[in-house]
C-alpha cells in the first residue's frame, strides 16, 4: 500500500511537471516551435483571443497577411471584440469599425482589402492607433537609423518613423525597414503584441562598432565590467558577457517592465526634451510621465523628487526660445549591474535644435554619452535614480 501511494504521488508529480513544461511556451500549433522568435507573442495574443489558427491545427507563420486580415487583428486588439464576420464579404464590419475608430481615413483607403499588406501600410494603420506624448518629437530623428528611408512611400513616412521610434515595428538586421515587403503572420503577431503591451516594445540598435566600444570603455578601472555572483569581474574572466542582460530580462519578466524603453522615454521625453510650451499646456502629462519614471513622492524621498522635478521644469523654461529634440541610441551590450544590484544603461544622445514654430532643424548638433541608473524603490517599483553624462577623464575613466 505504501509503495502504491509513493507510485501515485510520483506519477502525479511527473504529470504536474510535464504540464508546467508543456504550457511554458506551448502555443498548440504543430507548425510553431516552442522556441520560435514570435512564440511568446503568439501565446499572449492567443490568451487574449486576438488571433487564432487554422482548423488543421496550423498557424502558418510564413503566410503573407492581407489588408483585411490585419485590420481585423487591429480592431480586435483594441478591444472591439463584439465585431463579427459579415455574411457577404466577411471583413466589411471590421473595415467599418476601423473607419469609425480612426484606423482608416475612409472606406476606400485601399483599392482592395484583399491585397497583401506591406510593412509601410501596416505602420500607417498602427500610427493612428497609438497615443503619443507631447514630448515625442524626437521620432523625426529616427530617419537617420533607417537606411532605406528614402524608399518608403511619402504618405507612410510619418507612420514608419513613429512606429519605429516607439519600438512597435523594428527594422531588419541590415538596417533597412523594407517598407514594400509584405507582412507575414509571424511578424504581425510580434507587432500586435507590441501595440497592446508597451513593455514588449523593442529598440533600434543603431550604434556603430566604434561608438559601442567607446561607451563600453568609460570605466574607472579601464576595463569592461560585467557581473558574476554579485561581484564585478572583467570581461576576460566572465563566462558569459550577457549575464547582466539575462538578469535584466528576468527582472523585466517578473515586474512587467521594459528597462531600455523606460530609459529611452526618460532621456527623450524628460531629460533633454521638455517643451516649455507643452509643459504649460499639458502639465498633467508631465506629472504622469514623471511619476511613471521616478515613482511617487512618498514621505521618505519627497524632498529629493520635488527638487528633481523642479530642476527639470526650470531647465525647460530656461530654453523656452529654442526647442531641443534628442534621439537616444543604445545596445543590449551596454547594460550593466552594479554590486548594489542597480541597473545601469549607457548610450549616445544626439541633440538637434529648432526654434519654436519652425519646421526645420538648425544645423548645429550636439552628441552626449550618458549613463542612466535604475533601481527598485521601497514600494518594489523600478525607478530612475541617477543620470550622468560620461566625459573623457584624465585617467581614461569618466567624470560625473
């Protein structure tokens, strides 16, 4: 009897383990590998009932998507789950809803909604679905990161820049966007996932090898540092230079945050881009963004946060005659962990200038190397705690 109980318990544990393992990244489609690059995004959309597969148990990830199919995905993803297929042309109700909520300008925006949708057409639709901060103008500088920007259709350039800058749509590894390329079902899953979840959004890797090396070299001891068992070790001694990134990915997954996008938002929308006019007209937007990045003004750090907020506002008002537009670039290899467990991200900020009311930028341009530090506050939320500009020091290190 005792042996039987042990066997039953052992069998039960095995079943539980198998269930946990199989459900971890399992999508249920026989043509989707559990380690497919889009598998996690697909699982999210399946759980939200935004996407589905075919009756034969396949998802067909490489199948090209039509305009009407993408519109249905977008309408559903934005919460309009009551829309149903029509009896004549199945997509007409989704197209009508898309016009109603502003995803499409008019019913006849496309000649045939049965045509394959291109990446630039997708960007144009998504641009209308996302709300942008008044401190978002830096997106115009993203064109320098897209090698084939001039090949993008004129009517789609604004949408491509905004969605690329936001991390919703990424380019290819060769630095191109491929605006005329047709969207696949796998790509659409990744994009829709980033539309509904800001923490899933990606970032553009546009640093040159020389810039990456320079940003890595800003270190007091003159060596690149990584983390191993909470003690600093040099790159030569580290078994895996990606240890810091791996740890940050764990933090992001556990806490539902996106560390690099959080850093970009701070640099591009607060640290260097506070628009004095927008600050006056949209003070609530500023307060909301500040709280999101720095936490709330609780008793233990009220004075520090109040001073930080005042400094940001004063800086914006001082430059009220000239608008500064920043563009932040970084790389996953520029994520570090300190011995105290704080996260540090380094990157390059390009600053362009323009007069208020002007459409064109001035010729002058500044470039700064920065490091932003993030840590967990007493409430358990990850917040910005420090921002320094890295400059060449006499000892080859950095000065704050």
